[in-house]
């Protein structure tokens, strides 16, 4: 979905170039964040799984490999 660019409010426009310019920029950022929040998908369900590096797998003993076999196989799909 493409969002239309909206003009800045008069309050922000009038404050730019004054000692309150920083406050105006913060207000503009808050306005933009509020607009973005309306279109945001929200927080995700779960974090992506962590993958093991080849070096981590090489450092494992036999028991660790056995205990983490499924994660090792999944990790190997992401190795280049």
C-alpha cells in the first residue's frame, strides 16, 4: 500500500527556523509515526530461529551433535 505524502501542520511550519525548531521536528516525527502505526502490520509472532555456523558445529562433541541434530540440518540450508 502506497502512502500519500501529507503536508506538515501549520504549527510545525510556523516553528521551523525558530528556537522551537527541534520541538517542531519532534512533533512532525510523532505525527508521521502515528500515521505509520495505522498501516503497520504489528509485532510478529515469534523470532526467527537461530542458526548455527559451521564453526559452531565443528566445535561440538558427538553428544551435542546428537542433541542439536535438527537445528544443525536446518542451519546447513543457510550455509554458503
